[in-house]
């Protein structure tokens, strides 16, 4: 190869780990010609290549002495085209986040296990919610209502395929349902394929032996990043449950016949068996890969038996439906929809029980004293709020699909409407009432935005007075506005709590109104809210489809959408196996192995430099290293959300004990700016105003404040603020890096 590339491993290595947005290697290295020296096109380690030959200067790589290396992992979350298929899976990711937000007090272990079982059951019902929405849209609205004699699909404006099915199978409703069931079965198959493909790609990388399986720090246990087997078991349970729900929708209307009754019972039995398996603690238990421990054989065989039973029952249901099960029960809507209503009621009731359990765990886990580093977001109720957000998003997707399908095939209507026309497709009153909650949520969001705007303005005025002596009267208001806007991130928990409270109250009221039929959502204010909500839900659904379609073709948009997955899929699929894959289960083992290769002897040192989400990955990697390897490693983080977001929302993993373990393991410096809306101090915030007058004032050696924007010289304009980016270009970055260097370069 022509040019110059350092491919040695000895000496000092600066290993840079980028943050969100799939930062390319040339940006991370600040070099136009990166060259991959290890890894593949999805995740790789890159170094600087000089095509003109070996460069001169103190910044260049020197073989055997020093080098700069970048680890690019953005291909896991923003590189593949299948990213476009992940958008509807966001509720599943939120359920997994809720598991890691659970408080883990030393007392009340039985209560935590009960809450974890409730989370797994909630996740299973959430799968039923989304698959059930596709089933209702296809089997009920299309197969049962639209193609029935004299209904919308028999009229002139209906799609050709729908009119053909309505005309040829007018007297065989079971055949119409069997054909309509292909759509939800295709969705189930797609979920299974995505889960299996990502498991094979990302979740079979084993962490090298290091931190020790019996560490008291949860983040230091290798089993956290070893989830292939439990994810497989959970995937079998969820797919079987979803397939049985489709079979139940096809067989349920014919339960009055002998064959229909037997198939209905068989599908219901599969769902009950799946629910029974999912609450078992061992179903999701992760085992340390270095101890040779294995899951109980009966559990593996139970999952395989459930999978076989679900496949056989579904095949029998489809064959019987195609052969003909009779006229079925009478009704304008698909008989058996009460099962879906029961499932929604179970979700609501389980949510209330989990609220009590999470609140009890939060009380038992209250930190002593008033250390800001131990601040709990939402008072420790973050897990429950994440669950409710997951349920809310799932319902938005489900309702949007139902209203769009009804509007595409005919006209959506309420069963309480009088003298319905033939083109009307009926949706339960509960669905209409839940649509009415959407405008109320929009009003609540506007009110919260107004409160935040007022709070930001007050903070801006306060900061402007203090910043005047440093930036001058001319520039102080602009800097104060920048800093106060960045500080709004600290109010994210409050915003989520308020909106979640409004949404839960609205859905509870909507469920009660729909179940008891107190008021019909037709006409008046109720009708206006329901109609507005239905249009908003359709717009959301269509918007997601358009974003996904464009993301499939546009790599830049994929990287932008990938930010969502950079944050939410750091955590493993602990309770929901069908969510987007956990990239850390591949990233952490690869980084641990790479650090071991670069720091083989005491004459070698690796300084892991993590920006933003990369600092979270770096902290997890440090705790997985062998004790003798940690002596050759240092940590430099910048723009880090470790305390601001992770310690606040995931205290059991990144709380005071976890961060203290990282600090005790390796030398550590952390750079932050007050203009950064994401990063911040890890342990204690430095008072920048006191530091400007008297030098650094801090009792913690880790955190270092960086002024942003830079102080202009007299008569100069205010420089552009860097906010969350380009920490590598800060002069304080080089100073912090030099302080971490332990080895001396040979003469």
C-alpha cells in the first residue's frame, strides 16, 4: 500500500468513540483519509492514512510510539436500510428502557422480581396491541365488514381485489377471514425475521473474560451483554402469542360450531401458555458466559413445544377456515372483539399495579443526603412513565392504522350512529373516545411549552446579569439565551411526567366512557374531539410511513432517524425481544477485545476518548476490563450525558455507585459546556463565574468546564457556539489528554 499508515499497536493509543448520528470516521479522526485496520463495514476501527507518505509534526502517528484510532459503530443504528422498518417498533424499545429504569434497592428483592414479571407481561400485551391492530384492520374491517354482502367492498368504488373477494366468497365468511389474516401473519413473520436476523448479527458476540461475574456493580457483570439465549426464548413466546391472536380472530366468530369452538380454545390455550411462560423469572435470565452455566432444559423444551403448538394450531385454523366453518355469528362487527377490549383492560390494570410496585421500589431506593449526582428523574417513577409512553405510542399507531383502513375502504363510523349507510365501517366507541384524547394531549403539550418558555426566559435574565462581566453587556444576553435553552433538558422528566399523567387520565376516562356507554362520541363537543383526533392519528400514521420510505432511500435521513436508536437501543432487549437490537451487545465486546490488543504490556497505554453516547459506551467498557488491564487505560469523556440523563433515569446502573466504580477503575477527566443541551458534569458542576475570577474551583478532579462560546476580544463579534460538538478541537481537550498520559515516549 502506498502512502503512510501506522499499523502497530505498542505505545500510546488515543481510541476515539463517537456519539450519536453515526459520525463518520473522517470526522472523528479529523482527517480526510481514514483507513480501516480492524472490524468490518458495520463496525470498524480506523486510523489516519496519508497518501503522500509519512508526515512530519507532533500530531502525526508514530509507529510503536503513539497513534490516533477511531471506532465507528454507527452502522448498527443508522447504516442499514432495515432501519426504516424500526420506526413502528419504538414502543417495544421503551418497554426495554423501562426495565433498566426500575429501582434496584437492596431490600424488597421479591417486589422487584414481581415488577419485572409484570414488565414482561406488559411487553407481551403490547405485542398483542400492535398485532391486534393489524388483525382488526384486516380481519374485521376488511374481511368481515367490508366484504360482507351489501357492504362497502361490493360497491363500485371499492378496490378490485376487495370486490373480487366480496363477490366470490359472499357466503363463506371464514374464507374471507382466512385471506384477510394473511396481512397480520405477514407482520408477525416480519417481526420474527427482524428479531432473528439482528440476534445473529449483534447478540452472539461474547465479552472477553474481565470484570468478573460476581461484581456488586450491575454494569460490570459480563452477563449484561450476553443475551442471545433469553432473547430467543422471549421471541418464541411473543411470536407464538401474536400468531395465536390472529388464529383467535379467525376462529372466534365460529365458536358455535364444533370445529370453531375447538380451534378457539386451542388458540386461547396457546396465548395462556405464552403468558404463563413469560412471567417466569428464568425465561429472561442472563447467564455469565464464562461460568459454563446453562438454562434449565425444561425451559428450552417448553419454548420449543409452545412454538410447535402455535404453528400447528395456526395451520389447523387456516385449513379449517379455507374449507369453510359455516355462516358464523351475526353482527355488523367481527364477533369476539371483546377479547381485544379485555386485553386493553388488562394493559390498563397491569399499568396501575406496576405504578404501585415501582413507587414502592422508589421509596425503598431513596438516596441518603442531597447529593445532586443521585437525583432521580420523576422521583424514581421513570420506569412507569416509560411504560405509559410505550402504551401510548402503541395505541397511536394502532388507532391511526384503524382509522386509515376504515377511511380507505369506506367511511369510519360509530356503532351508536343511527341508520348507517352501506359504506360505513364500524369502530368501537372506546376507539373513538381514545381518539378524542389526542386533541387534549396537544393542548397539554402547548401549555407545557408555554411554561417552559417562561422558565427559560426567567433563567436567561438571571444568567445575563452574571455573564455581563465576562462577555460584556453586548454579548451577555445572547450567551444567556443559549445557556438557558440548554438547561431546559434538565426539565425533561417533568415534561414527560405531566404529559403522561394527562394521557393516562384521558385514556382511563375514554375506556370507562366506551365500556359503559355513558355518552356517545357522536355530535357536539365529543364528536368534534373524536373527529379531530381521528384525523390527527391518520396524519401521524401516514407521516411515519413517508419517513420510513424516505429513510429507506436517503442515507442522511437514516443517520438522523438513527439518533433515536442510538439512545434507546444501548440497553439490551431484556423484556421485549422484538424491539430494535441492542448495539452495545456487539460494541462493548469489540472494544474490550481491542483495548486488550492495544495495551498488552505495561509500556502501552490506551486513552479511551468518548463523546456523548460514546462516553456511555466507554464507561461500560472500562468496567468489563481485567484489573491488570485497567492500569494501562485512562478515560476522557466530553459532552457526556452520564449524570444528566443516565444517572437520573437509570440510577441502578449509572448512579453514584456505578460512576464511582468507573472513577476508581481508571484515571478520568470529563469536559462539559453549559451551552451543551446533552452533556454535563459527571460528579460536581464547576462554578464558571468563580473560576473566571479565581481559577478552577472544584473539589472533584474529574469534571472540567469549557467556556462556550469563546470569549471575544475587544471589538470582535461573538464566535459561533459549538454546543454539543467538536470537543476534540477544544484547547482544554489537549490539556486533559496530556494529564492522562502515563507512559513516556522513547527518545
